[in-house]
C-alpha cells in the first residue's frame, strides 16, 4: 500500500464534529490524530463505527480546552489518559500519548508522554497503530500499511513481550485474525500465543467471553478457530469443544451464506459444543454469560432432536412444550448437518427438506392459549393448592395431545 495513503475523502473524516476536535487540539505546538480502527477499516474498505483519537495534550488539558470551547468532556478513563468529548450527541475518545511503565499481564500502569513513535510501539498490532493527521494523510510508524495490504495481523515488535503486557492479547490476536486476516497466521504471533496459553486462566471470565463472542461474530471465524485449536488456545478457554470439535463451523457458515442467515455467535457456539444441559450450565456460569445467553444455551441443550419426518402436528406439540427458540436452534443445526451430507448421502436431501419445512413452521408458530384457568376450577369446587396445580397440568396435557382442539367446556366436563 502506498506510503501516501489518505482517509481525507472518507465521509466519517469529513464530519464537522471531528473538524472541531482537530481545530481545538492542533494548537500551541501540540497535536491530535485519529488512531486505530477508523483508519484501519477505511483502508480495508470496511465500515467505520467509532472514531478514536490520540493526542500529545495531557488529559486534564484536553478537559480544560474542551470545556472552554463549550464541549462536554467526560473523564471515562482519565487515569489511563482517556477523555470522551461529546459533540452533537456523539462521543469521541481522546487518549493521551503514553507508554506502559509496569504490566502484570492483566493491567498496566501508564506514563503519559509526547512521543508518537513510543505511543505506536506500545500498541498491540501493526494494523491498529496507524494514525491520520488533520489533512487525512495516514502516518505509519510500525509497518502497518504493508500489513493492511497483505491482510497480515502481526504484533508490534516482539510478540511475546506484547502478550506479556496483557494476556488478553492472545484472544485479541485470533479475533483480529478472524475479522481482518488472510492466509496463514503470522508465525511469530502464532507461536507466542501458543506459549502463553496457560496464562489465559488469569483473565476475567467477562473479558474472555467478550473476545470469544466478538470472534464468533466475524463473517467467517472458521480459520481463526482452526488455528486456536492447533495452538492449544481453544481448549484452554472452551474445553467443552475439545472432544466435540469445530467441524460444524464450516458447514454452518456455508448454510448462513446460502440461506441468508444473519451471523449468530450463540448458534456458532452451539455448533462447537455438546448438547449437554449440565455442561452448558457450567460453561455459561464459567464465562459469566448474561442470563439471556445462558438460558438460550441450556434450553437448546434440553430441547429434543427433531426427526425430519416428524408430523407437523407433533412438531406443534414440541413447540408448545419447549418453546420455538430452542427448537429453531436445534433445527438450524440439523439442517446444517443434512446439507453437509448431501454430496455423499442422497437421503440427506430428503432430511434437509424435512428440516426446512419444520423451520418454516417454527418461524411462523404462535403459542396457543390454554383455555382453562384456576378460576374455572375454583368454580367447580377445586381448592387452590397442589391438587389444583395437578389438575390444571393434567388438563393442559390432554389439551396438547388433542393438538389444541379441545375447548374449555369439553376439558372441564372431563373432570367430572
């Protein structure tokens, strides 16, 4: 990639709010530059969602200058040099140039400075250390432009040293490789990640799950997951995948593309782990998933496998008992499996058709309302308590087995 690379003509760069920041902080011998993802994504032709900046001003000076100009300044990470300026309802993170004075693999003590080279060299990957000045010209101090061109994800300087500063960088490496890399991973990076895999246990569960989930959102995380497995990293953070494997990821990605499914990190995780409810409870607790994520994972594991030949009426009963969500997850993975077998097993075409039919039914299914309530039983002389609960459950089961056709009168008469 040419050394005269520029982002000057990008829409995000021409926004008035960014121009105000340049005008505010490019004064009195000090400077501000856009850094990181916005520059990287622009050069790769990818969408830009956040605009972060680096500056030679001290954080307190950034706050003072912003407030004097009527710009709201939020000290979001001021101890680490980060101030968020809010302009027209949008936040821009401004971080003072710095270097790590002390690190323990989890957190760092930083020292503020004014040297752009030092600031670049303390970052993780070359493609994340590109700056853009006020005129939009890209400033490359670590060889990031060449790596952008080849789609190489490479640590800045010594890979082992960069990882020792923060062991989360092992997972960040595979996440960035999954989103931005091509070809084989950088050999030095891969070896360093493998050497540091035992240190991953020192990281917080929330940070680990955030990185895994972001990797699983990539358009095609398959290659990254393969190299994570090869390096021994995957079994450290997701031991449930060790004997189950990642072989379903490729067929899942192919099915997503063919059927226009949105990438779903939870479904991709399900493709990698066994449908064992107890193990999924342990996994979700260990990674401290949200309640919604944990509930989805466990209910998927508890849901039954649906045979492709199952009658629609029987499917409706399963949908009522287990909910549409868990069965849709099961059916999607069953469809992926059937599609992957079609080249060698002619019967798989029939299975795929059956699963597709079931998916269509589940997607349009609306839960019917059970017509009997506790008040109806009280009117029949049933005392509230365990007996009422048992009778309601028995009536509901009878109603479900009738394929939801029995009405209230028939059900109540059946009590007599």
